[in-house]
């Protein structure tokens, strides 16, 4: 069970990861298109390396990140 202190620590780490990505990839200058492209490429790269594809070109098959998949930390980045 997560306590309030550990939850706030995890939340702070997640926010730090997000903020650093935003600053490094375009939002420092207000370039939302560049940041959007970065997020799309990163998510595609993660899905490909984790073999977590969401279907093919013609049909979308949504997948959920479950507890069994959380053996690898990169699955958490997909949710972000």
C-alpha cells in the first residue's frame, strides 16, 4: 500500500521526467508541434521495442498496461 509520502515522491519524479522532456524538446520556446512530434516518435519507438503494438494500419486493437507487464519500467512511459 502506498503511503502519502511515497505517492508524493513518485508523483514528483513523474512530473520531473515530464517537465525535462518538455523543456528539451520544444516547449521552452513554445514550439508545441515539435514537442508533439517528439512524443509521437518516442511512443512509437517504445511500442516497437516492447512489441506492444496496437493493431495494424486498418484496425485498431487497444491494449491495456496491466500489472503483469510492469516488470519493465518502459511500460510506465507508455502511459505518460
